[in-house]
C-alpha cells in the first residue's frame, strides 16, 4: 500500500472512529424533491433540479442532516455530460452543473454547521444538532444504465456493443470533474454488472483520481447483482481496487441485505455500506414505483441491528426512504 492508498483508507476509518464505529447515510432524493414540488418526469430525473431548482436540493440535503445523516450524497446520480448535452446544454455548462451538485451539498453542510454552532436545543426531532459531528459529502456517479433512462440500471443488460472501453470513455470526464469539486469521496452507486465495476476501478487507478470511492451494487435475489453476475466476484473487483474504501449494497429490497452483507464479508475487510430501498418495485415501463410491494419504516428499522451485527458500518436508505427513515436509523444505531 502506497502513501496515497493509506490516506484513502484512513479517511473512512478515521471518520467511522469519530462517528462511534458506525455512520448514517442519507435517504432517497428524488421522492423528497417531488414532495417539495419538483417535477422529475424527465430523462435527467433528480439532476433536472440542478438546472432549475437547486434550492430544493439544498433543502433536502439539510433535511437529512437534521435527521442525523453523517454522509450526504450529491444530486449527480443522473447528471452526465452526455445527458445534459442531449438537453441542448454546452459541454462547459454541463461541467458547471456537475460541480454545482457538489457545491450545493457542501453549502448544506455549512448551513447545518452554522446552525450547530448556534447550539439549537435538542428535541423537536433534531438529532444531535447541538454537537458538531463529522459529515462527509459523497459525489454520486450513477451507472451507464441510469443515463440511458430505460431502466437498464435495474437489469445491467447493456448489450454486446458496450465494452469496458465504452464505459470508461463514458464516465471518465465526469469522474474527474466530481473528484475535483470538493467532495470527500465518490459514490459509485447501483452498479448493475461486473463490467462497469471494472471500468470504475480502472478509471480510479489509471486516471490518478485524488479522492477515495465506494462501490455499491444492487441485487434482486440476494446472491447476484441485477445482471446475474456473481455478487462475490463484483465485490472482489471493489476489494482489489486500492482507491475503494468501502463496499456494499444499495437500491435493493431490505429482505436481501443481511445475506448480501455476509457475502461481502467473505471477500473484503473494508467497511461495508448498505442503503436499501423501501422494498418497493420499480416499473421501468410506467416509470413509477409499485407501492404495494414495500415495507413500512417500522419494518425497515427492525432490520437495522441485524445489519449492524452482520457487519455493516454505514447504513442509510435509497429510493422511497425519507428523513423519517433516516432519523429512525440514526436513533436505532445510537442505541
């Protein structure tokens, strides 16, 4: 391990130590933006708000910080240079929006810290708002399938024409920009197949990216990632990349998480992160969530101590979870 990789691994281990051994990741972004009045019926999804309502993104980040989140994830999941250009924006404007996603999250953190220093009384649901805790900003990178906006991040089936080189070329500039925008780490989220994990790992190592990253995969069966690739093999790709400081699972129904954490533990000693969705199923044809398939906040929270015991040290929520979910996770972990 060179000095660089030691610095990378110590960022998260120091952070976890300062957070008492486990930390809380924020929850769903898009549904909260919609609750605040945003219309996200667009191929850019939540990234659309970077263009026309950044104040809403800042508001949601702040809601999660006040609910007890220690890590907030930027609104760049669906933000790609190619996607912005398809909307008629120039390359330069697209790059500004990517940087803006990180700036907005950093602004929310600053506002939160300012509130903390004014020593607001605890209570009113403000979890730990009077003690200034370490907070990380994670720059989100969604998969190639997220850019396609056809639901293929839920299948991982990109067809034979998409190669390792295709994926590296697609992600390269975006990853460079996010890495230089002031974020603490990059969150490669909802990775649907092994090929994309390899592309990310090669970009991190080959392009001399200066900040660490986490890799987070999604699964429909608790054994494989959504493409059918072995979860163990995908987690091994993440483990072997020195710039990757945590490995885990997101946007996966809560019932599969426990077994997946045990699988990840077989191949890595890096911290394990989990932020499941509410258990609801996404219908890519109608572009909506099927509500009857989810679990309640109470059921979701009942899993938290089991996940922690299994070995997860970074726990939050993904699609359709809310600040209330995160507040409950924060309480459950502080016990």
